[in-house]
């Protein structure tokens, strides 16, 4: 099966700075890479995703990059705001019906 | 917010008892999933179902059972065989499978005493 590793486990940034979370995956057949955000006490929600035929995708202040050769993908958050504080999960789909998640990164944005 | 509903939000059970967690969705999604969330371990897949009357084991299925008799419903039973059942359980659904957005329920926190 797929193994997804996520780093760092915690990240503290000053408001306005950028945050970067990195994930690696093991199965070269994985072709779909979503990122979920889970605010305290709430359900995970999809914030951005990327497929293996695309190297980069951007949506306002968030972007995801994918390096298939190295089997890693990253989430970039620019101009961080207090509402960006949450746990972020990366995932990889190696089977059309299975997502393998990383362990999560707790992001804290300091005012 | 609706879409996918889990109940109850908190559940307490005595050790050795089976317990069933409810998950209902009105999104007309074919695929449904159960995940377990433990601190520092992310979301781990317990069971998933692609269509009615069919389901597959995930990565940590031992001690759990499911059924999918209706498209809208995917209940999870935590049996007495599950050695460490205390956890946060999340149900999810997606239109066509893992390569599409998964919508999560609000979760059920199960505590076994």
C-alpha cells in the first residue's frame, strides 16, 4: 500500500509570513494528492488538490507543488492569517477508492 | 451544515461491548469511508464501500465491521475484538472514489471504559 510521510508535525509562523508543509509518498502509481484542513473541533475539509499530470496549482494564497520524480508534494500558504491556524493533512490516492493520509501538521499563526 | 451526518457526537461504552456508529449522507455519493483519527497518526482507513451491498477492508479493519444496505447509510460496528477502540471516528463520502473530494462528517468520539 501507500505510505505518506508529512513534515513538520508542528509549525509556528508569524502572521504575514509563509508556511510550507512537505509530504513524501511511496507508491509511484499514486495519481491524486489532496490537502485537507481541520480546524479545532471541526471536520476536515478539502482546500486544494493536484493530479499527477500537473506540477503546480494555485488558489489565492495557497499553492501545491508536485515532484513525481522525487515523489514529494508540498503545500505553500502565503501571507498567513490567524484563520489559517489548523491541522493540515496531505493525502495520496494510489487506488481509485483509497486515500492514504499523512500524520498531519499543526499550524499556528502568531499575531 | 448538512450533507453527511454522524451520530452520536460522543459515545461511552464499557469494555467488551459492541457499539455501532451511525453515518448518513444525502449527497447521493456512491463511495463511503470510515477513518480512525488518533493524535499524531493522521487518518487511517478502516473500511470503505464503493457501491451498495459491497465493502472492502482498509488498513486497520481488524475488530470492526460495516454494512452498506442503503446508498445513504454506512454504519460502523466497533466490536469487543478491537483492542484499543477509544478514538475519534470520521465517516466520509465521495462521488466516485478516492480521486475526488471526500466530504467528512463531524465525527464521533468513542470512549471505552
